[in-house]
């Protein structure tokens, strides 16, 4: 019925439905689905708030995100908040927001099911597809974020690993809502203690130290999402996470003291024009009220996507890999090819 209502009435009905789900710790039957996955296997991805497995639903591959809940003293409260967040996610409908297929609840497990994205996250995709229009993908991210904010939903955990690429090559926001559950002090003893450990590099200073910036708690806001978007832009264009050479606790101190990532000067530095760097610096303002709106960031990204130019081939030689093993770069192969060619030419001339 929600899908048939006018926007203003739909929002009111959704709000009432979320309250019912929260108070009763129940979900509509239409949201609950059955699936098959082997949780005894190691997860394919371990996040701060959930682990991800690959499963099967109605003959299709799906991603199964299982919320990390270890202790049970606040299980009922976790269930209530989970039901509310699930209904919010289920109601979102936008090309750049990962749709929720449904959930499974049982044996004190909370699993959220979505389509399996074979292209991986945005960092993996641009590494594999060197010609991919990075500004176009980042514009997708901003569109999804702008839509969520328009619906009154905060992402709260925006980073490259949580931006997936669909089969059409478009970026979709994922893994939102989990941080909202974890940010409530009542649930800290129930959720894993790692919480934001892997997200510090994208977190705004007021989330890292609320007291210093006049906030009562570290709940994410539209402004903190804008800060994170600036870090995502830096991450995707630079090919490295913010403060890549620093440990997490050092990053936290640097950000609180006002330090931000330096402007890249390598081959990727060509993408960081004066205009773009000005945009990033405003996204990273220490005071939330001074940050840009998502609309302003999107306008610049859309404009930049029309003049996108990939890096020249020579700049791709020394791409870093995730493992520590040595490998032959493209420059090595070119050198080897020229050496063999010269040797063949020498032999021919001598003959």
C-alpha cells in the first residue's frame, strides 16, 4: 500500500509503521524471507557491525549481512531497533541505494538480504576498470546520499567499502542503518566492541570527540555524512584511504586537532584541481554548519564527470596490490618486450 500513496502520506504511514515495528519488535510477513547460506563458513567480508556471506534466495545469489550481536542482555531492545531500521531501509527506493530484499530473524540472529553485487565495491571496481569514470561513480554516490537525506535517513558509515557497483556499472550505497543501532549507548554491551574501528578515517571530528564540539553524543548527521563524502571522493580518486600511512588512533587525534589529508601530487593529482580541492576542504570543515550541502557537491561532480579523462597508461605501471608478494608491472613487461625485440633485430642484422 505504501507504494501507491502520495509522498507526504507515504511518509506519515511509514513513520507509523516504524513505530509499530519498534514497539512490538515485529516485522510484516512480507519483509521476512527464507534463504540458504552456510554460516559455518568464514564470512566473505567482516565489517564493524556485520559480517557478510553469500547465499541463495529463489535461485539467485544474494548478500547476507548478519548483525554482530554477542551478548543478550539487551536482546529485546536490539530486536526493536533492528525492526525499525529494516522498515526504513525497505522503504527506500532509488537507483543509487542498494535495495533490501528482506530479512531473516531466528536463533537470535539478524540477517539482512540484498542482491549480490559481483562487481564488488567502488575501490575494487575502479582498480579493475581503469577507464571507469570515477567522477560519474562519485556523482552516483552523491545522488544516493541526497535522496536518503531527503527521506530523513542518515547513512552514518559512508566509505568506499560500503559503496557497491551494480551490474550496470552504477554505484549504490549500502550498509547504512547499522551504525544507528550501534550508536545507542544502551546497545554498546551487546554489539561488538570494534564498532567504528574501521571507519575512523572517514569520521568527522564531532563524531570522534562530541564534547569538544558541543554535541551530546556521536550520532551521525547530514553534516557528518557530507564530511565522509569528501573523504570518499579523496579515497576513490587517490586510490588510497585517507591517512593511509597512519594508525587509527593517530588519525583520530589528527582529525580532532584539525589536520586533513594532504593534496596528492602524483599522477592522480591531476584530478585534484583547485576547484575540487576547495570543495573537499569545505566538506572537511571542523564546524558542521560550515560544510557544503550534498547538492553543491553533486553539482561539481556531475560537471567534472563530463570532462573525465583516465590516467595515461604510463601512470598505471606501479599499481599497488593487496598482498605482499612481488609481481611484474606493466613497465617490466614493456622493457622485456623491447629487450627481446632489440635482440631479434641484432641477430637478424648479424646474419
